[in-house]
C-alpha cells in the first residue's frame, strides 16, 4: 500500500469520485500546493471510496506515453466517502475550512433540459425535492449539492465556489441553474442565500483516462515498488481552463499548469468540437468497422476525422495558430497505441453528448450560411446505425434504438434522429443521404 508522507487539511470537497477526478483535479491539486486536502464522495457505487480509503487516499497516477510509463503518487485526497453517506457530506460542506466544491458527475448527472434549466419533469428530481423538503437525503447531483449547501448555510460557514468539471458548454451556468432550481423549490430563502454566497465556476477539462485493468496494477507496483489496488492510468497530456470567482480562496492550480481566463467558452468549443466530436466519430464509425479503441480507429478513419475538424474550424473563436497547435496534439494523442481508450465507453450516452458535440456546430454552420458538414452529418448517421446494430446503454436512447429498428426508410430514420437530438429540420434530407451512404458501406 502506498505510504502517506503528508496530510493536507481538508479544504475542498468533490462529488463524483472516479478515475477522471483522480487523474485531473486531484492531480492538479497535489502538484499545485500541499496545503489543500480533498474530501471526495462517490457519485453512485461506494466501491471506489472503499478501495481508496483502504489506502488512506494515496494512489498512483500512471502517465502512459507511446514511449513508456511514468508514475506519480498523489496524496491530495485525504478522505474518501460513499456518496450515500449524507451525514459525512453535510459535515464536510458545513465546514468553514472548505471553500471549493468540484463536480464530475457526467453530462446526464445535471438533470438539465436542453436549455440548461432543471428538468422538473424528471422523476428523480421530483423525488429529491420531496426528500429535501422533509429533511431526507437527496440522490441526484443537484439535490445533493443543495443538501450540502443547506447544511453550510445553517452552520454559518460562509461562501463557497462550486466548480463544474463536466463536458457541458457553460457548465458553471448549468450547475447554477439546476442547483438553484432545486433550492428554489425546496426553500426560496435557501435560493436567496445561494445567490449571495455561492459562485459557480465554468471550466474546460481535458485528459483521456481509460479504465484501469489488472495489468495496470502490476505496472504501478513495478514502477513504484509498492502494491496499489487503485492506480489511475492516463495520458501525459492534460489541460484545465477556468473562469469564475472563488469567494473563499482556492488552490494555486496555475502552478500545475491550469489557466484562468475571463471567458472559457472558446476553449469549451475547441474541446467539444475537436476532441469530443472526434471521439464520437471514431466511436460510432469505428465500432461499425470492427475497431475497439481510439488508436485502432484513428488511422483508418484519419481522412474522415480531418474533414470533421475542417468543418468545425471556421466556427472556433480562436486564432489559427492555437487551433493548429490543438490539432497537432490531438493527432498525437489519438494515435497513442498504449492508451486503451475503448470506443464502447465513448459511444455511451450519445443522446446527451451529440447535441453539444455535433448538432451545435451544425446549427452554427447553417446560421453562417455554410452547408452542413459532410463528416458531421456522418457522425449522426453512424450513431443511428450503431443504435440499430448494438442497441443503447442509456434510457434516453433505448426507445430511439427500438424505433429505428422498425424503420426501413432513411428519411424516416433521419427525422427520428433529428427529433431525438432537437436538431434543425434543415438537416433532414442531407442526413437521410448520409444514412443511405453509410448503409451501403
């Protein structure tokens, strides 16, 4: 078991304890300063917290480059909790020493509508509101944040920053709207307190973090000489861009390479429309061609990927040199044969991912009097065929998969896909053409 050599005081909380958090925010915090400890809570299963607590929160980050592995021990997580432990959650959030709450709960975890507001028609949201009104524990991420903020208000613990680290445009704004949406329905005075005391920080986060395997545990021990049951494998590349206020202070993340900017939106667009959309292209097209990982599919689909990036490029509010630098890094990252980024993992939750990764740039091309992107439409076409062939893992797409199986006409399938993604009707015929083309391959 890795030994702890320092124990920073708990000054941060995190919801969504998983591999990405440990490879990204916890890694940045560990590198930035040894005075900021994290109390991390799982989003669903308690397994990650149990395993990490068994090592006193210390774990190995393996950076897997094409030429070999390097290992670093991370000690910033000083407490790992089951997310269902509402007493611990309220205790941590009600501490005046805790000034930052970070979130990695996935896009679907915000329970937001397409416009970014709280989805009050969601049974989970309604159940949480009823539970919070009666003083019971919440289950959704917005509900749990409200539960913690209420404990903080009641304890007089002062202001706090909520930092969203999920792949959503304007993720800080979405976090604010869903959290305050729950607070308003539970206790209007709590919503007023949140408005005065809680900042919501938007971020762009980037670091590919595949699932850890049994072999990776052996690698960690070989590199460090210490057995580690919960190492994290990630790529050497990392990026974190933040925009917003921290009313009670924050770690000096810039020491570890984070960037603080006035507006995070250009960086969000760059990541969503180049990296994330590229991943979706490789996931759906790649799986249809029989490939398993990003590295497997990136070579055979390189021309389609380059076309997709060319279609997104004129929509990015960044200078050409910065876009070129980002694309150069992406080509190298996608080709890394030692990062096993599984396509089925990327393909999950397409109904949540594709609107911001592919539909939004298509919408903007139409608004700019540009033709819809051929490769962009190809992602949507491939998604429809993927659903027919492999089915769906998320409830939102399962019904669409069943419906598409009964549709022989490409135009009908195109209409169903556009409805599911709330995409412009102008894409109906060109998408039907792409679906027909894909079916012939």
